[in-house]
C-alpha cells in the first residue's frame, strides 16, 4: 500500500475531511514503524500514529473499525482545539 491509497481510504470513510495532501496527509514513519495521519483545518493541525496492522486490515477490506476510531478521535480533537 502507498500513502495515496491510505489517504483515499480515509477520505472514503470520512468524506468531510477534504483533499489528500491539503486537509489530510499520510506518511510512513520508518523510525516508529507506523503510518502517521496529519489533519489540518483552518490554522489548526494535529497528527496521530496508526497502530501497526490497522491500516493494512482496513485496506484489505477486513476491518476499518480501529482506523476509523483513530481518525474520528483525531478529527474531534482538532475541532475542539482552539486557534
């Protein structure tokens, strides 16, 4: 899987997030051996690490619950964060 595939999957789960590379950005962090998801809204930005295997399971169509919970928590935290 590449970052664009994962980014597009996140946008499929949460179409209100926006465009890949603008409102949501995904990168693989070799040092932590995990995918990172960066969300931006207005002047606010937050990042989370996906648990190992969560992205793979979702991309394989097996289970997106864990990935969905992570993204939803990140989105909610971003909404509550002051400018």
